[in-house]
């Protein structure tokens, strides 16, 4: 699928800040959200040989974070070393469209483990593919922001939902 054998990494700009992608010959190996470390990585425009599939993934992530409802289902992930439960959780989470949310319980039911909401949270806390596997779209049972281990924590999760235009995040409340 992708031409590189060794893992490669490249940084790129989004409305959230400088993100980065790491890829292998099997697919996208990780997505990194903005942090001081991502700002120091080589930029996509400075790197010759970035595969077209990686460039398409970068464009898709930037579009999603720019508020465009892009389906990132085309992105092939390198899930080697990821256990079957996490793979199932990530696949179910990838079905949540931009601008929408689901609960940990809903994801648990989607994978046939209705009593496993805590396991879902633990799997998403270890998600190496944020945005492509949109763990920021998964909320607590009460619809509240919970559990986001990426740089910036819950404030980053809130900002990502605002950028996507998710209901209840960033809109003005007329009656409160």
C-alpha cells in the first residue's frame, strides 16, 4: 500500500496547531496532536517522498479540524501490535461522524460488550490514531467531557468538538 518500509514521520499545520503523522509500509502508525514536540518535526512540504496516502490523510485531518465533515474511513491504519478489543473499539469509534458524539456505553454496545464502558475508556485512552479514530467524539454517559489523555486534556477535546461543530460545543445558547 505505502512505499516506505521504515516508519517515517511528518508534521503539518491544522486549525488546532501543529499535528504529526507517523507511517509504515502497513499504514498510518500514529497521529500526534499539537505539542512542543510536534512543532520541532520536519514539515510535510519539506519532505520529499511522502506517499500520496499519507498526504491524503493529512488533508483529511486538516479538513476535519477545520470544520469540514470529512469521512476518514479511507485511512489505512497500521494496527500491528494492537489487541482485538482495542481494534474493535477503534473500528466502532471510526463510525462516529464529524460533528456528532457517542457515549462510552454506546461504543460498548456497538462492539457487543454492553457492560464494558470502562474498558472502552481504557482502550480509547491508548488510542494512537486520534482524529482518524475520533476518541474526542466519545463522551461520558451524562454527555459530559471525560477522559482525554492527549496534550491539553479535556480543553483539547472541547476545542476539537468545537472545531467540528458538535452540538453543545461552541454554539451560543439562546435559553439557558
